[in-house]
């Protein structure tokens, strides 16, 4: 069932610091990532405030990189990282062949020069190291009930326009299906181990249900750099919020994996004499 995608333990740690809509997506990604072994040292690309890495890899050797200095300060304060690099992944000076694992939690789709970003990640990985990259499916937003309702009444053009507007709001520079991402990766030295769909349509629908109240968190973040102001109070109410989130997932009842793709890429041994 889709509601099993998010765990209470994850939600209780995320909800004090993030709106419900974001919590649903992030907790589902945590569940998806846990099926993989991610040895140290780990590079977190687009680390944001560090909460995801802290929950996924807390206590391990992690480096974070983010282009946003405000996010980088929160990441530093989280104590999740051994080192924080403030800069653009396409230009950053990172140690060669150092990391065993790279994780990019829905960050690379925002980078205009995706080829250069992937090449940088490749060069900083050890031979045999893997990158786990969460990226949105090309038509992820089309699964929203509101957009499907517009299509059902014949307003297909309006539905498509709203979908495109959503992607502009979220600054999605790269939206592809699996074939499209394979073409992108083929331009880099990476070997593709697997590309698999992750996060059910239910997570998109539940995200939509909580999106409007979560706008207040977005406004607060613009004003204060924080999604929420009262983490202690929110922690006390996390179980109630989790129950509502689980109810939304159950009501949606769509288990097909349409929301995102997880790219698992590996740095291979360079060919001799190449």
C-alpha cells in the first residue's frame, strides 16, 4: 500500500522543520533510498538544510554542497556534515576519486548545465562508487487530481498549461522520462546500473492536498530562511499530522510509481590506453 511509503519515525523528525507536503515526499525518498547500501564517504549534492542527510546517514562521514549560502548555513548548523561546500556543482573544487557514494535529492533537475554537473560528480567518486539521483518524472504533475479533473471536462489545454506553470514555479530545468535520462547520462562517463520509478502517484496526490497550507511555510522560508518557526510545538503534533498524511495516501490509493525516477549510476574503471 502507498501509505507504507512514509514511516512515522522519519515523519516525526521531518515535520518539526518542514511543511506536510514536503514531509510526504522526503519521507518517501528516505524509504526508497534505504534499499541501497551507501558506504562512506558520502557527497550530498544540493544538501539544503541537511535534514535529509541527517536522517538518512546521521553520524557518518558526509560532505554537503549547495549553491545557496543560506541553506549552507543551516546545513552547517545541523552538524550532519564533516564539511560544507558553498558553490555550484558544475564549478566546485571537490577532491577527485574521494567519495564512495553520492546522493542528489531532487536537486540536479534545477542545474542548467546537467552534463557538467554529472561529470563533476563522476570525477569525485571512487572507481566503483555509485550515485543515487532522485529526479522528477517528466509528467509527474499530470497525476494531480485537479489537473486530471480539468482533462476529464475537456480542458486539456488548461491542464497542460497549469502543469507547465507548476514546473516553472519549482524551477525544473530538466524533466525527462527514463529514455530521456538515459540519453543525458550517455553523454557522461557514468555507467547506468539501473533507473527505476519511485514514489507512487499517491504521494503526488497527497502532496497536492497539502500544498495550499504548505505555501505558508514557503512564505515563511522566504522571510526567515526557515520553513517553520516552532519546531517543538510541531514535534508534539507530528503524530496527528502523520495520521492525516497517511489518510491522504490511503484516500488516493494509487500505488503506481509515477512521481520520480531514481538513477543509480556507477563510476567504472577507465579503459586502458583510452
